[in-house]
C-alpha cells in the first residue's frame, strides 16, 4: 500500500475524504493542528519528515477570508506559496515522491461570471488568494519537472460537504437564521463539487498528472441549492425578492460594511452564473462526478 502524506488532512476537505483515502493508502496527516500525525509549520521553517512518501496530497492553505490590511494579504502568500516551497524542500530531504497532487482553485482564473470556463482560460486572478495559488502552481510545475515527479493540479469549484465553509456554509447559516435573501428566483448557475470527489479522482490523477477543473456536471442554480438546504433544515424556502429591490438594498449595504446582508459584490455573485467545464477531467481521467443535488448533506 502506497504511503500518502496529506497536508491539510484535518481540515474540512481532509475530514471528508480521509475515510475513503485510508482504504486505498497508508495516510499520514501533516500540519499545525493538534490532530495532525506530524506536527509541522511549513510557513516558518523546513521541518524534517520521518520518511519518504510515495504520494503527497497538498491541501493545506489559506482561504475563505477577505484581507483588509497588507499584513492580512501577506498571510495568503506566506501560507499558500511559501508553505508550498518549504514543503518541497522538506521532501527533498526525506526523498521526493512519485506523485504530487496540489489542491488549487478556480479562483486563479479571476472570473466573476461566465459559463463552462476551461483550463485554457488565462490565469487573471488578482486577489491575494488567487495570486498565491498561481505562484504555487508555477513553482510546483518547475519543481516536479526537475525532480521527475508526476504533478496533478486540481482546481475545485465551490466545495459541498458536511459543515462546508465558504459561500455554501454562509448560505446554510443564513437560511437557518432566516436572514437569507433569494433574488430573482435564484436563476443563476454555480459550479459545485462534492468534496468526496477529491478522493475519487485521486488514483487517476496520480497516474496521469495534469491540470483539471473539478465540479459536478449539473451546475445547480441558487434556487435549487436554496430548496435543498431549506428542505434539510426543515425551513420554508426563502421568499424571492425582485432584482431591482435587491439592487437598491445592495447600494445601501455598500455603506453598512460587513454586517450588511447584501452589497453590490454579493449581488453580482448571486445573480450572475459562474460555471467551469469538467470535460477535460471526465475525458482524460475517466472520472464522473457525484451529483451535488443528490448527494449533498448538511
């Protein structure tokens, strides 16, 4: 059984996929949490690893926050880029793996809206999160080529799973508390990925390598997600308000700060479709994603 080093293995993604991975690999988690099997802070140093690993799944990273200061912006580069560099230096000491899989993000494209965006789209992401992931991708491409390591880069869309963070987690909390705003019947589509699919696609990408968007094939609408979440929470589906009303509320929200239920940026994300093509992963890796509306459980 191959040995797999899993950074970020105790976070949201890790907790959801480890039970599947542990049936296929000898998994060792590595990071800064008390639950990690190897305690290591790749941001601050190059820790010694106890042995060589056949596979590295690098999911540790900084996400799900909007930096307001230069110091907060720098954290993204410290964690997502420098942490990756230091991990690779540690692997050079313990023995390079045969395969390295990096969890990147569709944010690297810098798209606020669009449909069926492919891996050929320019990497225009300009947020600290996107820029730091792009830098890590570029570094890993050179490092893996130099060390003859198979590199797989996964660019997931919005992740769905138990206790999901980010925008989906916010939607659940807002529907639960009754403050969620459904706008124009939630017609916009969004690419979503069941987090379990990271484990399901891993054996194929370890063998082949490459860069792949990963999302479900249905790209549910906000309305479909609202109905699914409301049903699981035992809540009535949120009442939809007209776009013109939401637009005025968003303008007011711009002045109220982070406590406002909606602002112009959030309105844009809710009312404009943003979907990513998974055709390359399905074609080259023989992977068929789970349907989010059938499998997502809060």
